[in-house]
């Protein structure tokens, strides 16, 4: 759930009264940056006030107590629990996104151990990108171990034993991880799929 602060709402109302927009919508998009230099924890967003009718085909619209907010699908997955504020110092809107809570390190299985900078990046991608998507199928993916540039994962819930689990891993999880963390060379699935009690397919 995205929240809009009273100060941000007041600023939108002031811009409407000033004639800057007639029927306002807030567009939130990931700020352009150099691929591979942005940590999943340090995303920056561009927020612009546009007309409601300017919604693009690739965007979804949500209603925040009468204020329309335009997001693309990837951005909407990243903004759960976010707060939209107005900053007088910056002279613009900004997004405050809660960081995922720190988790205890999983038990290591290959001598590398699921801790350290790479493990933190991978866990953040799992928390913010991967698991929110596969949760719709009742599934989740856990980081088990990290050994140099190889990560070891375990699928749970609806993904464990699912006939499409290999496709989910290679075309979904692996693609998202490598887009965000190019230094990951390989992903190894340690899931016991034969023990899956409630596979999605």
C-alpha cells in the first residue's frame, strides 16, 4: 500500500489551484541510471505531476484517496509500503521506501555461506522483485548459500514440485537476478521437488 502524505496532497491541490494541471495524476518511474551501478537498496525515482488522461498503455493506475498514481508493473512491485512526500528543500516530490528487514543468515551448505555483500544484494532482489511476483502462485524462493559468484536457492510453497519450476527459475528468477546483479554467474536449485506437497502445476 502506497501512502500520500498530507503535505504532498496539499502541494498537488496548490498546483491545481494555480492552473498547472486540471485533473492531476502522479507518475512514479525508476530514475534513469547506468545499469549495474545501482544497488537494489538504493533505487531512485522520478515523480512528475501529469494530467490523468496522459496514462500510457504500459502503466497501471491506482487511486490514493482521490489522487491517481501512475506506475509501470515493475515499479508497483517495488513500492509496497512506500510513502510519497513533498520536499521543500528539494522543491519536488520524493518517495520513501522501507528497506526489507534484515534476516538471519541461512545455514550454509557449500562452505561459502549466505552472508556478505553479494548475499545481501541477492536477498534484496528476492524480497523486492522475485517473491512478490511468485507469491501469486503461493510460492517463494529462499537463498541457501553463496559461493563466490554462484548462488544456491531453494523453492518453497507452490514452486516446490511445480512442473513449471525450471521455467520459473531460468526465465524468471535467473533473469531478474542477473539484470540486477551481473556478477552472479550461475544459480543452482537445491529444491527437493519430489517432496512438494502443494505444487501450483
